[in-house]
């Protein structure tokens, strides 16, 4: 999996995110890009793939934060259904490479989470209580 390229990052940065529809559109663009970069097998250093997964999660979180970041008062009362759907799609896509990384690194537990208002988070856990 490749890290998000500068062209996509710059495209997302140029957007205004004035509406929740703008957020959904940005997240869908990320999801489509992630789909193009997923590889069914681990062909790179697992640490590099993990950096890429974290990069995609950070990009999704950037779009959500530009739209929903806490302010007083918040601009929107929670996120619209389309945002949740798009974030779950991205999270589901990122579990494919994260699963490969976790196995390669001997990590028994990993998560890709979605949380309001920040977006997507990724974690690996070697704690084997």
C-alpha cells in the first residue's frame, strides 16, 4: 500500500468543507483512492505499510476535522449519515493491509476505529493479557 500522494492531499486541502456534503465528497474521494492502493498480499516492509495505513486514516480525519472540529458552538449537530457510511468504508478498507501488517509483526490485536468528531484511528496492541 502506498502513502497518500501529494496530488490527493493538495486536492483535499483546497476544498472548503462548508457543508456536510463537502465532507462526504472528500471522504468518498479518499475511499476510492484507498481501494486503488490495496494489495492482497504484503509486498512491502510491514512498517512502511503501517505508515501508509496511518497516513490514509489521518487524511480521513483531516477531512472530518475540517468539517466538524470542536468549536463553540459546533457548526453541525453530529455528522450526517453519509459521513458515517464513508468513514466505515474507509475503516473497512484499511483493515485489509492492517491485518497483513499485524500478522507480519506478530501483533495479536489491532483496531481501526471511527469516532466523532475526529474520524478514523488505527492501533496495534501487543498486550496479551
